[in-house]
């Protein structure tokens, strides 16, 4: 006990609530629970064993069998969802493999759903970039520009195909104008009123997508600045949010997460539906690279980075750390 008298009478001493781990845990305003985490997972056609993604240490391109194992583990760990991305062997200008019931993504959805049933939310990426030979999120017109309305026609068919395969929730990520409304109408018309739509409402044209393009073997030529949002814009995110809500979105997303926490906060403050955020490949890769060089404490940085997304207002978080975070949660909570 200090023998020094205080310089003045301190009425408030916030440090009282930081004195030990139990007190800090008791006073914590935000916690990340496994049920709030969504695991993004890649499945690749034509491989016999998982292939590690060089720019994302610890993340792999799965076979269907290893994907099923990852999904079963996600259930066992209590994760909220698993988001599937397919990587086909053959691509064309219109992404035909995205509609094939036996194509890699739709086949993987069916296999995962058969494995896990309703024990976890099976989610599917609804976008053409993995399936086109030019790597864009839509079909191109004669001038090489993404044709918004022709792309919507394919998105509608993709939504129904993914619902038929067994997806609980589809995630249109291409940032085409009107995509949520078209997909919602197609699902309803086909009898899939219970399949949910997670709208990528504010998806920015980010430099941090680089490792993802390796993950899906992207064939992208050019850039996506004409359809993904300009990083300089903030108010526009709320405009995009309202459009998706008007078109029937069940949940909305901000992507990327960590570089756009201000946008996430803005969206979370006004959204009447749950808000998700995606800690993307480049954000993951930065942590891994810095930790690999001994510059940061990896585990502490992982926890802090995901906590920052929760604190900013996300109800659910897509993160490649989902399974690892769930294991840590179990260790910390004894279950």
C-alpha cells in the first residue's frame, strides 16, 4: 500500500475494473462467441488432397472430402456458419460451371449439407468471378464492360441452383445493381422462400483482396472499380444498404472489415437486420506476415483484430481464424 497521500481526492478510479483477469473479464463490454463466427472455405475441383495457399499460411483449397471434415469440425466447435467458395477446373466467358448441379460449388454445397444438416448455417458465395475466364464478377459486353442486367439473369439462376443444392443462405457478392431483388424473386418463384440472402451491401474495391485471388485461382484482367465501391466514399454505403433492404436482404455485410470499421459502425447503427463483416484475405495475411517475422504477438493480434470488428457493430464475422478462435474460446471457458 502506498504511503503517499493522493494529490487530490479521486472520485473515479477506472483502473479498479482492470485489476486482474477476472475483473477485466467481468467488466468487458464485448466478447466474441463462436456462434458469431463464419468460416470461409475454398473447395477446388480436380485435386486429390488439400493445397495450401501460399499467401495465406494455414488456409487451404479443400477437396470435397476435406471440406466435409472442416464443416463437421465447425459444427463441433459451435461456429455459426461456413461460407463456401468453389474453384472449377474449366471456366468460360459466362461462368457456366456456376449453374451446373454437378459443378464444384453446387456439388460441395450438397455434400456439406448432407454432412452437417441444419447444425450450422451452410452459406454459398453467389458470384461469377471464380467461374469466368476473365475473372470478373459478371459477364462482359462487346466493349469489355461488365453487363449489369445480363449478369443479374445468371445470378438469379445461380441462386436457385445453390438453393437446390442445399444452401441455407446465399451471399451475392458481385455488387451488381439490383442483385438482391432479382435473386430474392427467383428464389421465391422456385419455392425457396426460406433460403436467406446475405447481401454484400458495402463491398469496397480494396487492395487487400490480393491473397483471395490466389485462393480462387483468379483469372482477373483489369480491375473491379466500375462495380465495387470507391474506398473514398462513406455515405454511399448507406445508400447501398437501403437499396438492399428494399430488395429484401435478410442480412447485410461490410467488406473488408478492419480497414472499414467506420463504415461498419455507420451500417450497424441504422440497419434493422443483422450486420456481418468480412475480415478478408489481406487482413489475415498481414497478421500472419508480421507475426512470422516476430514483429507482433500473433495470438493477441488475432483476438484483438476480430474483437475490433465485433466492437464496431458486427453481429457476425467472416474470418479465416474462426476455428482457431473457437478453440481458444473453449479453452478459456472450459467447455
